[in-house]
């Protein structure tokens, strides 16, 4: 049975958007452990001593029980160039702790700061984030991502993002690409220009 991971942004002693992390945990238990009580991430954080100053990446590893946690000071990865790679048969529907396949794909492309997975001509995710593409004044996110991230789900609920198939062949129709996750907001400031960002 795989091991799962939640990565939570802890900012100045506050955990951000825990309800969406709980939704993802609920999905994991419904699929893998339907007869097991669901872990409660709110209760777990309430039992921990959180760092009170600064931005931290809280890594929570679990299966049917919490197995491990750590707080890592967050350092943003500078990403300017992206390489498109074939997803092939790789699946990462849930947030698994084993990311060896993803890391190998990144290592195979030293010409880029990160990679974008593409399946049958449709773009999915980068190695660390879901994606948003800007056309006009509207931001779109791939309808069938490699992974259903919590920030992506929240921005769709807030009607900030629209789901749509993003085809490689139509990439020239978009002006910006933005990597989004719990540390990376959706904004023009944080976005990269297209097609310049693709190598």
C-alpha cells in the first residue's frame, strides 16, 4: 500500500487552507481505506508545536495513521524555463510520498528549471505545482491534471480558475503560465511569459 503526503503552508504559526488538505485526505481514505476512520488534519496540527515566525513547509506522511512530520523553512525555487515531457503511463492522482519517478524526469532535463507533463498532447502539471494559463483576462487550468492539488481545487471553487483542455498545439493562444501550489499564488507577477518560458 502506498504512503501519502500532505504539504501544508505554515505561516507565522498559522496553518493555511487546512479544509482543502482534509478534503484530499478524505479522497485518499475513500479510495484506499473505505472502512477505516479518516485521519483529521485539524486535530493533528492542534497536537503539534508550530513554528511561530516565518514561512514553513509542513510535511505530513501517513497511511492509516500519521507516520511522520517535519517543518522545513520554505525557500522558493526560481523557475524561469520549463521543458515539456511525456507523461506516458505515469499516474499521480493522489499525493504519494514516493516522488522518485518525478524527480528522475526533472533530472533528465537539466536545460530547464522544471518540467511540464503532457499526455496525448494535453498539458497536465509541473513537477511541483498545478498549472494555470492566461488567455485575455481569464485563467485556465488543465481539465485532467496529473494531480488534483489543494490550491487548484480552492481557486476553482472561488471561480478564479476555469477548467479546460490545454493542448500543446494551442499553446500560442496563451500569454502567461503560472505554477500554483500552497506556496505559489496565481498572479500576473508570479507568472511566466509564453512562449519564452518553454525550452
